[in-house]
C-alpha cells in the first residue's frame, strides 16, 4: 500500500491542511499514548525486575538496563523491551539474561504486577472529554496494547473511558503481537470498517509498523511517550504532541 493521501510528515511540521482519508475509527495504543508512561510504569518496572531477579540486586539492575530503563533518569528508552514488548517477550529476554524462574509462571506473575499498576494509571490528557468528542463525531474507538487484556480493561475503567470503547486487545487476546497486523485487523473486523478508514495512534514504532502492515488509512504518532520524532517520523503520516491534538488534526469541528 502506498502513502495515504495525507503524504508523509518529514518530522518538521504537522501538515494540518493536506487531504486525509475518511477516518471513521481510531485504534489507540495505551502506554505513552493514553497514559503517562513514566508516572504509571516507573515504579512498576522496579517492582517487576526485583520480583524476576528473586532478590538478586545486581541481576535486577541488569534486567532494568536490558529492558531500557535508565536508573539515573528514571526514564525508559524508545522502542526498548519495556517500552514496546509484551510480557512473554520480556520474560524470554530475562531468561536469556540469567533469570531461572519458570517462564510460564513468571509471565503470569508479571501480568499480575502490571494489572495492579493499571489501577493507578495516570492519563496524559482529559481522556473522557476527548473520547466524548471523538465519539460525538461518529468515530468508533479501540485500544490495542502489548500489555495483557485484563490490564487494558482496568486502565480503561481507571481513565473513565471503558464505555467509549468498541474493542480492546492485548498480546494475550489471540490476535498476535505488535508489530504484526492482527490486532488492527481484528478491530476493523469487529466494527465492520475498511482499514483504509481507520487510524492507528501510538507512541512507538511497533504501533506505526502494525498500522502499516494492516493497511491503516492514517498512522498518527504522538510524542507523549517513549518514542522520539526522529524514530517515528519516517514511518508515520504525522507526528502530534499528544492525543489532545487529534480533533484539530482530523478537522472534527466540521463533522
């Protein structure tokens, strides 16, 4: 599939005036897109790595570095293990780094830790108000995340947007993992929309790659998470500061 009508954003501007596809639905990533990644997951990463290391402090520190967590700044690197991968992938990497716990058991334990953290998810914007505006414009909304589906549902309730969603998918929902197209394709099928009329919104390359592989009408990167303009602009149609810019970008006032 070639570039959509909006063209490619070169990373230097937001091309608000160019023609866009007829977008009728939006599939959102979760962490760094809907929720503040560092405020929601910083402490959780420390807890998860401590748990996986079984009390071995040096191993826990190695796991944090492996996952892309910078102990000095408390921030997580773009497109890193913690920023973009699912629990099973994280556990596989931990095992290669010296964690000896049973992988299947550890996946379940880490998913429990992640689910608990979701109860305190911190939104990046006034998400209920934004979603109300998007739905008033006739858009169908969904979330696809590398987190587990239960954590996504908890996050949606915490943010107050559960009733606004037509679709939720996690790495364990049976549609495959990012950057594969499965979750995006499943969303389109669930709501009966052509992928060309659906936008993918996310903060890392896995989100944009998923949208590309699934034939998304728009790939909208947001710079509110771990991703950088330099990493995202080459594969996105546009880079926005955060999801609050969506109504203006999509010209929803005219709908």
